[in-house]
């Protein structure tokens, strides 16, 4: 549905003006439905914000009443109860509610700012790693061993010697536990968090990630100085021979000579580069040390801003690099990439967890204290967790899973859709833990949906915007049924209206009316011309289409001079022969120039538009009688 287009044309505004008032009085009633002053003022001010000539209040009231009468007619037609409407409206509700869920945006912005501030600094670290245990007990033993090694480091033992002897990090073979400079975004968030929160010169406490048990030492910190560069790449073929590499060298040298002669780097990159960045003119964006292969990195960093390197080889092929600039990219340039990174790592879960905790506190969430006892008893009776347990103890169970917001609840049966019935867990404690792990996703969804519903009651700005979208959707659909589509489908009405108003649709100048046939080649056109004489004119277009298919194109039209270049050339004998890509040959298959319309179809667009106006007026008269508006004049005087 073209809801946004309809709303903007009807209400002529785009800014959101929130009007929240205590004691919001009823301004008018239409079809038994009260319309509050705040809703009217919201739309009235929104309407006036972008109008060159402001409407008077009286003018807008008339238009607003008609708007609400049409919405009432849509509701009477049951449009708001159809599955298609409900599905689309629910989607809009979700999208419109998102900006008002301040917890999400606040936490996300905090994470973005943190990532950007960390990105400005590079930290030189030593790293020690040990494997996770097969269970939590073994992992804790590993943590204790790591703590012992930390004490050895603090006592003065060499990090590199301990790393070579005890670290499980494969990179120790080349770096002996010294990672060098790292920056934000290079490692998992849990790892990065420890690095950036460990004071200079100190050793962190042992910590876990999904990859193992870690310990880091922070040695030095420096300001980051990134490079913004673009390149042109000629790739080496797989397992390239010296001869193939020589061909690449010749190709890149030719490109370099064009650059020396003044060719545009971006255009050459788009045309010649074999890297994915070619579509962006070779632009690689910003990058820091350690992100590119050598010698690409050193050459990029050592160039002057704006300079272009000579061709050089890397393990991938031959490059030419242009250094666009250096320093630190602005947050606005990095924000999108940072947000993508956040959505893919542990920070996304942290944001969701904080939001979940806020919602639980906001709506007084309480897990049913009887739940664990019920699950223990049911699992004991069944003997294990399996499909039989789910069918007997979960499906159909009305016991509350949890309560929130004035004793609203979700039943235990909601767990059924979350549980894997193919699992078979004989250990009853593990089974209960598995079941309980499925409660939080259900609770988060229930609280989020409730929060969205509550916005209607607690946020006037959101409520008005949501009502506007709902009414706009209804208005579009009912207008389509009663006017727009109705006019085009009512062929009898159109013909009658045209017959009664034929004089309104006379032309000021002749039109070409007919079919122009285009062919892919002159040989096809010659065959078509030969066939035309042998085909019954009544079946001509169908027969030609069936025989020649995609080799020809037929265009039926009613156009005046200047509206179609084919008609101009063939029928009005104006201008040079048009160039038609793929179909260079054309002819008039049937028809010719006429001075006036011969039938309603010749002016169907204009007739349909005028007939829509007739239907619109009939509808307005019907609405005024069917849904009279009762306006409180005293409240209307309060409109500002």
C-alpha cells in the first residue's frame, strides 16, 4: 500500500509534533467514535507546517471530518479486520515503535561510542592461553593453573619463556606470546574488554572466552593513525607461472602509464581493477597497521596524501595504490561498520540482556515460584525428558510460567514451541536446566510486545503517529475500492459518462492511433511484411506474436506529435529515424492519424480521472448522511 504517499498528500506534513495534554477533551464524534483534541491538533499542525498558503481552521475542519468519515466507512466495510490489513499494520507498529524503545538505542549508542574511543588507541600486549576444560570443574582447574603462572610473571619470570613452555596459543611459535599492537574490533569483545581495561604495565587476571582461558599483559599504548587508500589490482591466476605473472605486470604497467598521462584513478579502477573494490573506484576505506599484507601496508602508510605508488607485487597480484588521506576517520564514517560489528559479537547479547532486565523491572516480572517444583515432579513421574514428557506435562499446561504487569501471565504450554522434542535427556537436573533455559526468550518476547502496546497509552507522540498510519492504510484501501479502482472497472459508467460529456474530450491537434511493430533485423521485418498479406486482419497481432515471439515488438498507442519518437517519425513524418536498441526496424502495422477521438478508449485516462471525481462527490454526499459529525464548538476554540 502507498500509505506514506497518501498521508503526505492528504496531510501535507512530515515532522512529528507531540501534543500531550492532561484531560484531553473530545473534539468531535463520528460514527460513535470519539476523536480527541490532541489527535486533531497533531494532524492540524502537521498539515500546516509545509503549506505555502495556510488553511484556515474552518477549512481544515471540513477536510478532517471528511477524512474521518472515510475511515469510518472503511471500518464499516471490515477492512481493519482482514488478515492482510492486520499483518501489514502489525509490521508498521513494530517499525514505528522501534525509535521509542529508548533502552535499545541508548545502549547501542554507548557501545558505538566505546568502540570508537577504543579504536583511537592501539595497545601493545603479551598473550597467554590455555585450553578450556571438558567441563566446568576442569575449566576451573585451568583457571587456577593460569593464576599460578600469573604469580610467576609478577615474581619476575620471563613471559616469553613461560609462554613457550605452557601457552596453548599456536602463534607462540613465532611471537613467543607477544602479540604487538592490537586495536578495537580485532578480537572478541570479551577479550578486547579485558585488554582496554587493564592498566598500563599490569597483568590481567585470568579470564575465559569461548576459545580458551587467557591472560594478557598491557605493555604500551599509542594513538592510532589510519590510512584511507584506494588501489587497482591485477590478480595472479591460481598457481600462477612466471609467464602469467609477467602478463599481469605488463597489464598493470599499462594502467600506470595511463595514470601518468592524467587518467582518472577512480574511473580506471572501475574499469581495470580485478578487486571487489573496483565498483567503488578502488576505495578500500580506512585501515590501520596489521590489516593489510606486506608490502601493501608499508607502501600505503609511507605515501604522501594524494600520491600514487608505482606498481608493486604482493602475494595476490600487482597493485597501484593511491593514498587518499591519513589520520582518524570521523565517527559518522565508522558508525555503520561499528554497528554491524556489534550485531555480530557478544555486545549484541549484552544490549539485549540489559534491555531484558530493564523490562523485567519496569513491568514487575516474576517467575512462578511453583514452576521448578512442577517440573521436578513431572520429570520424576515420567523418568526422563522426552517427547512423552513434553506432550503430557508441557502442552496444554495452564500453570503460569511467569507473571508481569498487573498479573498478566504466559502459561507453561508456551514452552512447547521452544523445546526440541527429539532430545532425550535422562539426567533430571540437566533436563530441568534445559527447560528453564527456554523461559527467557519467551519472557523477552512477551515483555517487548507488552512494552510496545503500552506505548499507545504512555506516549502521545507514538499514539498519534500510529493512528495516522492506521487511518492512512484504511483511507487508501477504501478510496481504492470506492473511487480509484471502482472508476476503472465501471466500463458501463465510463462509457455513459463519456457519451454525456463527449464535448469535453475534443483534441486541439491530431493524434496517431494504431499499432507500431518493431523487428530485431531487416530480414525479420521482410518476413513479417510478407506474412501480413496472408493473415486475416482480425487475427493479425495474435498470429504475428505466435510466429515471431521475441523477434518482434508491437506497441498500441494513441499519441499526439512529440509524445512518441516512433509515431513522430512514421505517422507525423518528423525528425530523423530513431535509434531503437535491439529493434532497429519498425513500421505502422495498423492505424493512422485521426483528428478527433473515435471512442472512449482514445481518451480513457482523462475520462477515468473525471469519472473518479464524480464517484468521489457521490461518496462524499453519502458519507455526510451516513456518518454526520458532532463537533464540540467550545473544544474547537481551544485549538492553538
